[in-house]
C-alpha cells in the first residue's frame, strides 16, 4: 500500500515536471481516459495499478495547465504611469542599496479581482516601509521582463507576483493600516531583532547573523557573499530543509550528550526550531524547511532514514499542488527537497561503509560525525544546483561544510539566547561575545575556503542538461541499491 502510494505521488510529480515544458497537452482528456481504463481493468490488478499511476501522472499535467497565472487582472493597467494605491503585504526585504517590497493593490484605483494580485517594487532605504503600510506611489506598471539567461517573469510568478512597478517615487505613507494584527506583530518582532543585531554586532557579522536567523537574504556584505559562493557555503544563508534537519540533529545530539533522554530531547529541538521559524516572520520558505526537517525527525524517531521517502514525496506533492512552479524557480524549495533526499539516500551508505567503527566513539564525537555525514549527504545532492546558480564548482565544499556546519546548531541557539537576554539585560558584551566569535569563525572559514588554491573552478559550460544527467545517474544508483537491499531482506537465513 505504501509503495503504491509512493509511486503514484512520484507520477504526479513527474506530470508536473513534464507539463511545465510541454504546454497544451490536453490533460483533461488524458485524466478522464486513464480513469475509465482503471475502472475497466479492475479485474486485472497489475494493469489497473499501472493505469492508476498514469491517472496521477495526468493529474500532474492538469494541475500545471489549470494554475492561475499571476498578473492577469493587472494586465489592463500595464504601460500606464500614474499615482497608484498599494499596501505592503509582505515583510520588506532589506538590501544594501534599498528595500525590495511585495505590494498588493488597494482601492479606490484598483477594483475587482485586481485587488488580489501582487507586484514587486524596489525603493530606496529611506523612508523605511513596514508590513501593513499604505502607500501611494507614482510608477509605471509593467509585465516582468524575460532576459536571455533568466526568466524573471517565471521567477516572480512562482511567488505569486505578476507585475512590477518601475521608476517609483513615494507620494505618501500611512503606517500600519492594512494587514493582519498577528502578522504585524511577528514582523515587528523580526524588525526588532534586526535592530538588536545591528546594535550588538559590527559588520559583516551583523549581516551574516540577520541572514542566518531572520531570513534576510541580502544583508551579507557582497565580498563575503562571493567568498561563501566560492567556498561552497552560499546555501548556509538560505533557509532550507537541510539546515533545519542539521539544526535538529545537532540540538538533539547535544541534549543527549548532556544527559537528556533521547526521546525527550526532541522537544527542546522542536522548540528552538519553532522559534527559528517565527523569527523569520513565518516565511513560506521557513515553513517548508520546518516541514522537511520534521520529516527527518520522523525518520529519526522510526530509527530508519529510509522510512522518510514517502513523507518526503507526500510533502513535495502537496507543495507542488499548491504551486507547480516551485520545483523550477524556487531555490529554497529545490535546496530543501534535494538536501533531505540526499540525507535519506546517502547517509545510511556512509554509516555502513565510511564509518564502520562509529559505535565505539564517544558521544560527543558521534554527534560531530553524524552532522558531518548529514552535511556530506546533502552536498552530494545539491552541488549541481549550486553550480548552476553560482557558475562554478567548489571542490573544497565538503571540507568547508564540515568546518562550518558543526557550529550552525550551537550558533542558532546562542543567538536565540542572546536575543532573549538582551530584552532583560540590554546589549551586553558578555552575552554577545560567543555569537560574535562563532560568526567570525564562519566568515573566516568562508574566506580561507574561497582563496584556497584550486578550491573553486569556474564551469561556464555546466548546464541544466549536465545536472539532469547527474541526477538521473543518482536516481538509478539509489534504485539499484534499494533493489539489492530488498533482495537481501527477502533472502532466507541458512
């Protein structure tokens, strides 16, 4: 039953992938046809099961064709330059050179379904704008551009954004008159955390801290951001399922090392993970990452990582049903899914072949070794994706990730504790010194890794085709190994 559900969900995922490249495939006709065939073949179990898999495949095609295209209601306004009314419907993304906003149209200029659309705009750093603010902007509404090497329109569409506001100038701002009260409080707490980091830490440590804990993607100093890319650590500032999984693993390991029962150690780990997600302002990427991390925790409770395949595919199918473009244009979803899949597939192999004497090591060393295996397993799965996005391959990344990830969990915990104590003690040097030292260590690892001779190779020739061949080979390897394991389990004892 579980195996058949796994293959059906995988077929749904395959339908979404193929439907993204082949539009107008008449998915409704194929779905009805396969459903009729499954009914007619009810007396032939094998053919019926195969037909049901095809039904799920056709449903994936149907979901891609039937998705709503953002910007359809705003298209009638494209090309017009005037004063528009908006409200800020997401937490502004802080950058070094400005603020990136997601705006929702507001009455009286917009009417009908156009009020449900979203658009993107970039404003200067000042005046500061917050979630729920009502804005009047003079700008030109436009359809997002499609560049030669980047489909910006599809990238925004995956986030539900279908228009841009070009050459904006702020006419007026009314603070906090729109949006939900709960979200305003969450985003206010996130901004308060940003101010605390800016007061307590110098740059570039402050920018790295806000990226790690608060989910701001562009606060890292550009030179350090480039160092992280070359050292293979660029994903360390992106909230992903791999990070949450490593975070949970390290916190549970540390709790067990301190004498906490293994089952009870789950609860403090979940509490810290929940605080982590809340501090990001409940971003969609953070929720997805927590879900992926929860899958790893489920597998850990069961005692076998292989049991996480079905929950992983189920979670992926659900998220792709909500938004079929995530798999192609959302880097956070891609990193989360691939990192967790890599951990499930390759961590057991390392446990049996690379570290045969792990059980004889001390508990603290076991925690570090476990984090290393999870990190390396994730790296095997995500390096082609990172090569596509950065234009190069970091050969030193397995070593830099070992050096960096062992402090990731403790660093997040220390930052959470420091933020909490700052509310009672103010900005205290003793409280923030451990945070500063750990952040300094991460920046040092990134700098050394980026400048290590031969550690980074430019691969301008590396394309999606090369990545596809690599992932096909990985899938074949995993399937062959899974088949061998099934044969071994079914073999009779002598």
